[in-house]
C-alpha cells in the first residue's frame, strides 16, 4: 500500500512537470494501445497508460515519456513470447523515458525483456520479472540511466548478466536498483545480477544485489574489460557462483574504484567468495565491508598490478580473508560497530556508506 501511495505521488509530480512540456496522450482514452500512442506522439509528449496488460512497444527514436498511471503492479507490458517487451534501437537519448511498468513474458535468447541498441534511454521505476532472458539487455550506446527498478526471477542462457546485461556501453549509470533471484545458466559467462562487458566510465551505485546465482563467474557483478568504472554504495549479499567469485568479479579491467560496498555472505568454489580481481590494473578497493563470504578468500587477487585495499573491514571469510594482496592503510579484521579514522576518511563497520565520496 505504501509503495502504491508513493508511486501516485511520484506520478503526479512527474505529470505536473511534463504537462508543461508537451501533450499527454491517454491510453486507452486517446488510443487503444501504447504503440499507437507512441506513433502519434511528438517530442516532449507523455504517453500515459492506465492499468492493463499491453503488447510490446518500440520507442522509434522519439524523445517522449511512456509512463503508467498506477504503477508496475497493475500496468504490464507482456512480451508474449520471443520478442522483447520494450525496444530502444533508434538512437534514443535520456529524453526517451520508460517509467513504472511491469515488464515480463520475454523468451528470447539474444535480446532482453528491455532491449537497447546504440541508444541511451532512461529506464526508471519498473518491475522486470520472470523473463527467460536478461531483464535489461544493452548493446552499445552511452548515457544510459537504469534507476530504481526491481529486477528479479529472470533466467538468461545466452548473455553475460541476467538481471542487467551491458555490452560496450559508456558513461552510463546503474543506480538504486533492487536486483535479486536472477539465474545465469550460461557456463562460460558471468554476472547473474549485473554483467558488464567492454564498458567505459560506468557508474554502478546504490544497488541492492542479492540471492543471484551464476553457473560460472560472479553471482553478483561481473565486470569484464571495463575501464574507469565506479562501483560504490552497493549491498552485494547472498549471491553465488559455481566457479570464480560469488560477489564482485573484476576481470581484465583498469582504473576502477570499489568504494563503500558491503559484500557479505557470497559464495563460490574458487578464488574470492566476496571479491575477485583478476588480470587487471589500477584497482582501488576502499572503505568496503567484506565479511562472511566463502571461497578461497574474502578478496582474491590474481595476476594484477596496482591493486590497493584501504580502510576496509575484512573478517570471518572462508578460507582466508585475503589472498595475494596485502591490506593497506586503515584495514581491520574485526566485527562490531567499530569506527576508524584517517586524516581524510573515517570508516564505520556494518554498511554505513557516507564516509568516502565516490568518483
């Protein structure tokens, strides 16, 4: 009930601001389908859908807002089988906005329930669930915003990333999402929660990534051949990987910061149950809590250069707290609400994330 009230308040504020910019096209008042509303819309317009179940849509490159009137529990876009439910593939920008829908019914092995190709849309406040595909699949593009979505019970067998799959994206933000109970069944891939491949300048922040399972690498986040990324303020907990890494796996990447994350109770059979850094350069792990993970170590570093572990609490991991890395300044191996300070940073145990500013 509280979530519905919040959505109505949010929807009112958004619609009030959008109404000054363009027309509001009501579905089914003005048109019977969302796609018909999109076809008729001009830049700055809002296509507003009442509760119901709708067929797949394509934004057609338009700078418009497509929004539900009553939230994702009662307003659903169903892919109906093998197509994606929502497609952005005509150079959409951040002004192309998808807000407040349930997204389900996708059964394609190549694209996701939401498919973005060489575009940069804003995907906000949706519930993306029960797809036999990645919840969101992005190939190319920049300045993508994926924010405050609930992404769960998706099963992917053909891409990296079952909750969110990012291929060759730049300057994009994955922020404030709840990503849980997704399964990656491809045995040579990684990232049941988030899989990022070949990215540049990604910001993965403020997400809750829990209870995801990968048949290969990284139940939580798999970060491969990505550079200048910031992974900060995330809760990564209860994820598991059949092979290397349970929580966060950084592989063949450079110049990345892992800051203010709580990495707890993740598991794998090899390398870091919490964090694995492999074949990477200039990685900073700062102000994290890495605890209760099982694997070869809480944090495991493999053939990498310039990996720093600073101001972090690493404790109670099986079978070691860290392997192939020497803890640097400010690190502790203790549970409890301890506070430690340096000249520029203070650190509070158990997930208080206000202490070090992310890039």
